[in-house]
C-alpha cells in the first residue's frame, strides 16, 4: 500500500502573529516556519503504517516556496521514503492545492492519502474533502483513529457530538485530528538519513494545473482588542462583580 | 437568485448552528431555501422558520448519517440554481462544503464572520489573530458560517413551502457506528454560560467540581486541548482554534493557561472569568475578572456561595 501525505509549511504555532501596517497581510519576514502540526501527525501516521507492515512506501508532498524543502526534510526525518516539492512562490488557495495534489496522486496512484484537517495559517479546513471529491474517493475527515483492514480504512472521526466510525474502501482520503497520534522526536541520525533521501521538484505547470487564486484579499486587520479586565481578590468579590457589575448571574 | 442553506440534523432535529447560518443567508439577498436531507425527516420545524421561503426535503437511507458523498451527489445538481450555498462551520459543514465546492470548481470560503456584500466576506485567519476581508470571483459562492458571529434566526411562526426531492444513492463510505456524548446540559456552542477546565484540574475526578459548578449555573462544560488529550474529558468539549468556537454571555476558565489556540475559541464571549494560580498566565489578558487562586480552594468556595 502506497501512502501520500500532504505537508504544508506554515508560520510556527508559537509565533505571535502581527498584522502588517498596510493591511496587506500578516508579517512573515523573520518569523519561524514549521510543518503544519496536523500534517506532522499525518506523516507520523503514515510512517507507523509502514512500520506495522501495512504501507510499503510513504511519499511526502508540499506545495510552496523553496524553503518548503525544510518541511519535507522533516517529514523524511520522521520516516517518509521520498518527497515531492511542487515549487511556487505564488499564493496557492485550497482549491488549487487540491488540484495540484490530484495531479500528483494521478502520477503516484496512492492507496491512501493523508492530510491535516486544517492548515493553521489560513484555517480553511478544505483541501482534504476537495481532494477526495476531485479524485472521486471516499473521505474520512478529523480522524482520531485509523486502521487498515481488508482493503478498507476504518476511521474514527471527531464530530461535534462525540465520535463516529466510518469504513472507507481504499483508495481513500483521510484528514488527521489532534488525537490521532503524537509525532515522534526526530533523532539526529534520522535527520542525517533524511538528507540522503530523494526529493523531486516540480512546478504547477509541469502538472498541468492553473493555480490562480479565486479569492482576492481586500484587507487584513487586527481583531478588536478586549478591554483590559481587573483582578478580584476573592471568590466573594468575583461573585459580587458578576451579579452587580456584569449582571451575568443572578 | 435564491440562497440555499444546508440544514444539519442531530437525531432528526435541526441543529442550532443551522439557524445561525440562516441569518447569514438572509444578508445575501434573495429567498432563503433550506435543504433537509435525512432519513424519516419531519419537515414541519424547518417550514416554521420564518426566514425560510422553501424547504427541500430529501428523505432516504443514504442520508441517515449525513455522509458527505451522498450529500454532495444530492447537492451537485441543485447548487447551480442558487447564488450561494451555505452551511454552518461545524464538523458537518466543514466535512461537506469543500467536497461540494471542488466538484463545482468553486473556491469555498470557510467560517465567515461577516457579510460585506454578496461576494465579499470577513473570515478569521491565524487562529483569529487576523481578520481577512476576501472577495470571491466565482459565480456561485460556497460558504461556511461561524455560528457565533450571526444571531440565531427565529424558529417559529413561518410557513415555508415544502418540496420533496429524490434522495441520492448510497456512496462508497459505510457508516459503522457512533458514540455520542450523552449530556443533560445545554449544548456547548449555544449555552448562555460555559465553565471550562484545563490541565490545571489534573484529572477526570476534579472535573466533577466543574460539573457541580455547571449544575448550579445551568452551564455547559468546555475544556482545553490539554484536558482532552490527557483524557479528563471527551473530545467534543474542546474549545479553540481547532475545536469548538463559543461566545456565551459568561465563560469561566479554570486552570487554563490561555494559549492562543484556546483563546481563539472563546475570546468573543461577553464576560470572561479566569481562575488560575499563576498571575502571569496569559488567560488574564483576555479576562474581565481574574482571580489568582488555587482552583482546589476557589472552586469549592464558589460552588458553595452560589
Ligand atoms: C495545532 C494546534 C491546535 C491546537 N488547538 C487547540 C484548541 O483548539 N484548543 C485548546 O485549548 N488548545 C489547543 N492547542 C493547544 C494549546 O497550544 C495549549 O497547549 C493548550 O490550550 C493548553 O491547555 P491548558 O491551558 O489546559 O494547559 P496548560 O497550558 O498546561 O495550563 C494549565 C494552567 O493551569 C494552571 N494551574 C495548574 N494548577 C492549578 C491550580 N491548582 N489552581 C489554579 N490554576 C492551576 C497553571 O497555572 C496553568 O496556567 C492546540 C495546539 C496546536 C499545536
Ligand atoms: N501548500 C500545501 N502543500 C501541501 N499540503 C497542503 C498545502 N496546503 C494545504 N495542504 C494540506 O491540506 C490540509 C488542509 O489545509 P487547508 O484546507 O488549507 O486548511 C493541510 O493540513 C495539508 O495537509
């Protein structure tokens, strides 16, 4: 079973985001980037499937600038076998990402495609279902457990009311939620090994995809700040404030 | 042109989030139609929503568990008759709408918090640390709506027309089962008061103190990711960037540090209370009332005083 994993390079989740003064976007110069946390979980899951003898090959793919190579190296360090960078400096919106991934999937014919449930920069949560649709494959989004049995992916999904289990005939598309696994720490020897693993570079044009954006960002603003609050000295004072000042409890 | 809202059904009932999506739909111009796809559905409550002009009912086995594949097949021929197709940005909406959008060759717009014009919307990015105003160049718009940003539409008093349409065939995915959290408490995303616990509670047992507090206040219970990951509470209680978005009148955060990913899910609450023993905890930066205290002392005192 071949597994394809999509990994996005995003501003690290610990970075305090600053909106640019001209309202054109957020500051990305001199900030730390890393793999989208959900995608790390996806790579970890794919590698575990390989270690369990279920998967034969794990291919990591990223769409982005040259620096996305670092993100792919990290995926190789976790244990992916090879990587594909679809190189572009342009803004690529989720529909275009899905089209590019579809083209890659058509070249590689994976039995399973793993993606994150959401990229923590655009917070779109779109690519997984879009890719499944374009490939006409069943989807299992927000997975907190994945097992491969008898040619099917059995996916436990985190839904609003609790958990739901689906069985998807392979090939299928699965997106990861936080509880699926805890990605391993990449050891130095594995990082060294990753440097020698193959990395192919393509462009959207090589894949025959027009990645032009459909959404124009007119402006990016900071959200309204909350008014500074106060510290109360005791439970009694807290209750008093909630009753008389805020009027939220009786 | 009209606007189509895809209703989300929970145990046959229209989910509260759908009523918020209906309100967003009314801001787009045109009649609002509501698609009700399920198994053995009762269209009467949907037809009673005054803002809805027409209810489309697709009743069939294939729609019993709201699987994305048959729902997409159902929606695909309907969508081109509308200017916008929308659903709430819940697990249901996030699972369905991008699948539909891709087949329509439309760039979906996720989790809008405001309608500026029929083609222009505001949506949070970077865990709500920035708000982007985006304009779509697609003819048809596919949107998900952040429920907390739009008021709930009235649920009674209307008399919409009801039209039955053929359900879709079953897709390739098979529903195996579900384990839904049973609770007599108000639903987390629509509760007036939410009491939320974090890693500071230290275990599933101390969470029972939060239950007592919630009982006294008629509140829903929420949690941080750390509390869910540690197994103190089930996943459906997670509030945050990648969990549920809540905006109650009162949010009481207990033993929660206030990481940006958590704050993203609750910072639009009207009044925020934080109880934390670390006076430097970032949660105090968003709290209206902060109490620096050991929760194991403060909580019992608070419960007793109510
Ligand atoms: C991709 C990604 C997505 C994420 N999504 C979410 C999300 O949706 N929601 C979310 O919540 N988090 C999310 N997180 C995790 C987030 O970054 C934090 O790790 C998490 O919110 C921390 O939870 P916490 O505040 O309970 O724990 P901690 O940060 O460990 O804080 C515990 C707090 O309890 C206090 N405390 C301890 N003992 C006591 C006591 N006896 N009395 C009073 N106070 C006490 C401490 O002072 C501390 O402030 C996400 C992270 C990533 C990387
Ligand atoms: N530029 C990209 N390169 C590779 N994978 C991506 C890219 N953008 C999104 N993805 C994948 O799609 C998932 C969901 O992204 P989004 O729909 O943008 O929230 C991510 O977790 C990734 O797995």
